[in-house]
C-alpha cells in the first residue's frame, strides 16, 4: 500500500507546462531582479541568438510531445539537445525567456531521470537547473521551489534524510513568499510537503498538509470564479495553453491537472477500510476533473485507473480490480517507464492477495522482481525485497522469506557498519533505513517461528532473542530522533507484540539456563514498553535540566497557541469571498501558513538540540546494578509488572537477585481484577469473607510466585495496565511481618538524583463548596468539555472535613492555610512555588477521554458559587519545589492508560511538574476517613518516619480506632504513595527551631568563654 502514491509519470507533462508558463508570466517581473552574477555579454549578431533560440524551442516542443506520450527516454534526448542549444546563448544575453528555457530544459532532464529511477543523475541535472535559476532570477521563483522539492525526493530515495528535509522546507518557504494572487501555488507547496510526509509515513503531518492543500485549492476555485470542473463558471482553460508568448491566464492552464493529481493522492492516502468514504469522495473529485478535460486523459489514464483498482480492492470487488490491473499491465508493454511497470504488477498482486490467492500473488511479484532490478533508487530496491518477503510469508515460503530478509539486511547494513552479531551504530543510518530494518527484523522473526512451528531449540531461541534485541535498539534510536510524544507512543504500540514475545522467550531461556542476562533482558523490555515518555522527562530532571532548551520549547508553545487561535478564528468566520471578512480571512490564512513554517523550523531546531540528550533517556540495557544498590540501601524489594495482550510477566529485583516469571493468562486475571475493584469500591455489597477471598485469589496470581523473595520490610511496586488500580497493600493484609508499600512510574525513579530539598514549608488548600457552583471555562474548552461537565456534575457537593484536615495538618507542621473563597487558581500558582509540602483537600474530576483536562475545582475570583478549574496540562507547566504533594481528592491517581506512558492522571501531572512524592487516590474517597488518615500521615512524618512507613502506620491507627462499618477497604485502601520512603523530618524534633536555640546557646557560651579567658589572663 505504501507504493500507491509513488507514480509520477502522469504529473510530469503538466508540471512541465506549468513551470514554463509561469516563467513566461513572471519573466518580465523577474528580469528586474538584479542578477547575482553579471555575465559578460559576448559580441555577435542578434540573429544568431534568435536562430539558436528558435532551434532550442523547437527541440523543446519535440521533448514535450514525447513527454505527452510518456516516452521518457526520447524526451531526455530532445531535452538534452534543447539544453545544449540554450547553453550556447545564455552567456550572450540576459533575455529572461532564454534563461527560463535553459533552466526548464535542465529541470526536465533531471525530472525524467528521476522517473526512470536514476536518482543520482536526476539530482545532478536538478542542481544545474537550480544554479541557473538562482543566477538569473534569484531564489524567489516558482522553478526554484519545485527544483528544491524534486531534489528532496532524490535525497529521500538515496537515504539522506537531513538533505531531504532541508530542501523541502526551502521550497515551501519560497512558495509562501511568492504565492501572491496565485494562491494555488501555495496549495501545491502544501501538497508537496504532505507527499514528503507520506513517504515518511507520518500520518498526522499528512492530514495537516493535505487538509491545508484542499482548503487552498477550494479557495482558488472560489477566487477565480467557482463552480465544478467542466461547468460554465469553471475558470480554467479546457485545454493546455502552449505558450507562444505571455498569456493572461497561462499560469492557470494546468490547475485542473494539479487539482486532479492532488485528489488522487489524497484518495490513495485514505484507502484503509475505515477511511474509504474519504477516499471515494476525493477520487470522485479527481474523476470529475478527469472527464471534464479531455487533454488530461492521456496523462492521468494510468494513475486514475491505478487508484480506481485500489478502491475496488478495498471494496472487495476483486474481479473488476483484476480486470483493471490487466489493462495497466497491457499499458506497460508500450511504455519504457519502469515505475508504472512496478505499480501495474503490484496492483494485480494486491488484488490476488486480498482474495486469498497468495501463491498467484507471489508469482506475479516474482515476475516483476525478476524483470526489473532497479539499481539507482534504494527506496524501490528495498520495497521490492520487503514485498517479496511479505508475500513469501503469506504463501508459507518461509525459507524464501528468510532469504529476501537477509538480502535486504545485507543491502542496508553496509560494509563497515556491522551486522546482527555485532554492535550496530544506529547513527550511521537514516530514519528511513532504521524503519525498514525494523520491518525486516519482524518478517524474519515471523518466518523463523512459523517455519519451526514454535518448536524452537535453545540455540534458536537465542538467535531470536538477539533479533529482538536489535528491534529494541532500533526502536530506542527512533525514540531519540522523533520530536513528538505521539510519534514515540505510536512506535511503542507498533512494537508492543514483539516486546511480549521477547519477554516470553527470555523467561523460557531464564528457566532453562538460570542465566541472569535473560532476566535482565526481560526487565529491559518491560521497562521500555511502559515508560518511553516518562523516562525522557525523568532524565531531564535527573540532570537538573528540567527547562533544558527552554527557549526553543517556549517558542514552540507560543507558536502553537498562535496556530490554535488562528485556526479557531478561521472556523468561526464567514468564508464567502464577497463578504467584508474575506480580506481578514486571507490575512489569517497567510499568518497561519507563516506560523506553520516557523513551527516546522523550530521543531527541526529542537530535534537537533536534544538528539544526543534524548537518546540516553531510555536505557538500552536495564541499570540492574544501580537499582540493586539502591534497593539494598532502602531494604526494599522491587516488583515490576508487564501487562501485555497475550501474557502478564512479573519481574522481581532484590539486592542480590533478578528473576522473571510468566503469570496466568489475561482473561482470568482481568475478571479477578474487575470483581475485586467492584467489591472494594462498594462497601456493604459483599461480606468481608468474600472480599478476603478475592484478595487471596489476586495474591495467588500476582505475588505468590515470588513469595519466598519478599523478605524485606519495604516493597516497591511498578504496576502496568489495569494493575495500576489495585492497592497491593490490601493483598498483603494479615501477613505476619508488616511491609510498607509504595509505587513508582518507572524503575528510573529509584535512581532519581534530584538535589535534596530541605524546604519543608507546608501550604494547604481547602476551598469551600455549596453544591450550587457553576464552572467557568474558556470558549476553547466549552465545545470539548460541555458533555464532560454534565456527566460529572452530580459529584460536586459540600465537603465537611476538608478544611479541618488542612487546618490540623498546618498546626502540626506550623504551615500556612488557604481556605474558603481564598483558594483561586491565581493564589495556588503564586503560593505553590514556595511550598515544600503541598496539600490539596478539595474536589477533583478526572477525564479519561481527555486526560489533559482532568482538573481540581478551585474557587473563582469572579464571585460566590463559581468554580475555576485547575487543569492537568496547567499543572504540568508549573515548576514546583515541593518534595511531597498530598492530593486529598477523588480519583487523583486515575486517568487514561497509554502504553509507553502509563496512567495520565492528576498525580502524574504533579510528578511531571517536579514533585517527587505524591499521595494520591485510586477511587472516589470518603471525606471523613480521608481526613483521619491524612492527618495521621502528617503526624507520622513529623515524628521522623519515612513517607511509605508514615502512610502504613496512619492506616493501621485508623483501623484500630474506626467504627466497624468504616473498616471496609473502601474507606482507607484507596490512598497510596508514589515516591520514596525517605523521612522529611527528624525524630520528633523541630529542627528549624532547635537549630536556632542551639546557635544562640553557642553564642552565649562563646561570649562567656572570651570574658572568662580575659579575666584569667589579667
């Protein structure tokens, strides 16, 4: 499917006419641009220049005719002859048409070589064309832009991603500057940008640029008269304009071709089953344009039938698709374009594959592979090998699949760069090369395991383990070079099944050999699969660089806001071109394009700045020795869970042991977790004995396999998936030796080397609620969150004990309290910066669908009974000095679960803001019992206990004093600690006060000693 958009033969002729006509239209303007280099005018009769010009123009027309009939080799010959004629006269004249013709001839030669897949030669001619354009017309010229775009494609095919991105941005910026009244020129630039991201498979960017292209094209239709293609109001010529001289509408002549090409490409991008409606809509637009302009049919005949066949395949109309595929193959017999040769055979093979005829599909592609061995385009070479490996796998030709994979690996893993048995320096490879290698590794794993039917020897398991290790290394490298969190998470989602298999195989190897390295591998993959984004942020905090490259990041955030506000304004405006807002709309569109370009440049700059920094964020190997040293210091044992689709793994690390264990299947565990959570959140529904039985069932599954190793007083849990919702201390209740339990998001948290924060200044917040509040929110939030507020409105009401909780805590720690209507967002932002302990006793609402909009409900300064939300995304952007945050509210540890990023909750937002330790809730907590436990927790902290020990003792004291009806786990088990077990205070001593008295005492003794010594001397 990734080859659907690669065919360009139908576009070449149109682009040729388009560029030449733009030259004629703009030549008089650009002739006034000072030349970068003043050529010496050679003496000679004017008629010789005119004669050579006519001869060059005639040859150019022959080349155009060959292009029109898709005869590329003939076209190259004529273009070269035309270029030679122009070269004889360009040094003797500054005539803009002659220089334009010369540049166009060179451009066309390079373009034709590209189509014939000789990328290196094509790039040479494109560079020559660009040099001519820059010398005569300057950079702000259409052909300069499109030359940059075509150079970018050459660089991409040759594996030079940096040069490709640079050329693409240069071309795009030129189009922005010179679009002027020809706004569809900018549309074509967005189209080209979208195509570059199509080749890189960046779905989000494709959507952005293709949507902008369509908006600009539709705007162009409205600007020039409107109406559907072929109607009387359609403004564009019904046949191509061969420019014998400048013509008023010449630059519009090939707009229908560009319009049709774009919609064909957009259609091909949306051929996935869930997007077929979009694909069909775009195809119909292209089809209408195709039928309205007879001159388009020779150019688009192959392309439009190619997409039509793909649509039929996806609609399961296989006979019709095969019929069209045969027509496409027939077209290739009289055509020397090797590109469409591949597309024709690929279309037939795909139709056969979709109908389950894998053997026939394999033979069709093998015939194509045998008859066409491209050498100049690495992208095509790699694609052919990958396609053959894929079809070999589907047709159960496993040895053949392994051979194709090995052949492709040999092509990519170049001489001197290593191989699978050696260390691979991934920085030697482009992003595209790494992506291809990962795909090859996956094919190789699937072929090998199916060939052996999972009856693998230990040696074969070790070979696969090495393969998984390379997949892991390549994935980590990709994490370091992509910019967005979304892209990193997409990579994790794609590789997740392979992490599962890798953990399973390493567990088998560990059980068979008891070699620690296999347990270490399981830990490595478990850690990486859960914590991609968190590990990167954690590393920034560890190195004291939380605002690392903050200048660039702040600029990106600023531009993001401008883009969002501009897009929002545009959606609200009347787009009628006759309205008074049309000028304003045009200005906003121009500003939006400018902001988008600036954003691309800033992101590229950010990627360059952090590539080496971020590449170390995820350990290529689990830091076992460092983790064990830390556990030894804390007298702790670590349980790290991996919750996959097909298996659950438990990895245990103690100061002297590391083991891995596969747990029973997900279905049994999932049902046990659902039943347990339903029971624990609803007191009075089932008996204590039944609840205890459910706990024991989970204990048997989750902890019993490593029971013999749990001999330390502290237990650290790193949960995964639905295990994030379980209070593990409940499972351990009744054990003879009491253990404190704490949680972490990542093993790397254990190694957090943040500087010691001596500040223990307590600040508490306890808003007052009447139950009649109205929530204030901005216009941006209203559309997104209106339904959310309606769903959660019933959860708001008065809180009886929140102010008592904060007041008593403040008295113990001699801190400061903000309560009642004082607790606004502005007050919180200002006061929280100085706190060492932050305590929020209030209402909270979690939004699992949009976790960035989970919120604490503060009072609004606008008046009584008004609520001002403090959103999760706002908390993340704070710079907190607090070492402990007590989130005494409902569901503060609950949120959307993302593979590779964990649970996105309000507690996680505080962690991202720099707060190391969080007391959070796993369900809607009770106001009264929460107050007792939190105040007890504060007292225990004050008496010198570690945080986890302080919470454990507070719960024990609560259970000892609570009435029988409030001893149900709902009332106390939902409060858990994320963070360490370090004490925050000395043992019952108020060190700031005692230190002051000690200093005074020392001063008094010193004075007394000096006076006494003087008297003694006297």
